[in-house]
């Protein structure tokens, strides 16, 4: 899932520090730890915060979480 991939990338960008990443995302370190361990899923709001932190486009994140697939004009 795209949220988990971004979570790993963002954690690497923060030097492996869960506390630093949680602070950057505006979430509690304990909540981030539960997501990393797989005890809690990555919600759309967190996935969007990760995309913003990594400088990624929101489109693929929204499509995956809403199940819209390819959006055509």
C-alpha cells in the first residue's frame, strides 16, 4: 500500500527517528509507532501528510484510498 511505502521513505528521511517524523507529521509518536509495527493502518489524513512531507503528488494517494483508480478528464 502506498501509505506504508511513504512511511518507510519518510522514516528514512528523518534518519530513522520516529519522534522526529511524528513531530513533522503532527501526530503522536506512539501512534506512529503503532503504524510502523502494523498494529494500526495508515489513514488517508496521515498518508496525505506523508505525501506533503515527501513533496509528492496527492493524486495517487487519494485514488488509492478512495478506490477511484484512474481519473480521466
